[in-house]
C-alpha cells in the first residue's frame, strides 16, 4: 500500500441518541467531538438511529404493518360479503 493516501483507521464511539447506548468500533470517520470512556479519549459520532432503536430491528414495525394488513383485509371482506348476500337473496 502507498504511504500517506489512506485515511486514519482508529477506534470511534458511535452514540445512539434515542437509546443512549455507546458502541466502540473502528472507523475512518472524522469528528470534531470527542468523548472519554474508560480513561481513553475517542472521536464521537452521534447517530439518530441504530439497530438498537430502529423499528425494523426491534420488531415494532412488523406489528404495525400486520395490524394494517388485517384491517384492510377485514374492510375488503366486509364489502364483498354484503354484496354476495344481497345477490343470493334477490
């Protein structure tokens, strides 16, 4: 590898603003903010959403989608059931 052309790869703290969790991982991210954890200073990146807070990963989204699907099915079935009964009686 050529010297001086690659970004610095170092430990960075990602802070989930919704849950408050902090994850230390390695990244090339540049940040002006820093945080001190366990006596060591790390660059800090504040995340709005991570896998701990996103509805897709927490399972909250699937419940909302399923509820909407059930309601749509019941509404559609109620409309067609009423027309079939009227046609059968007439």
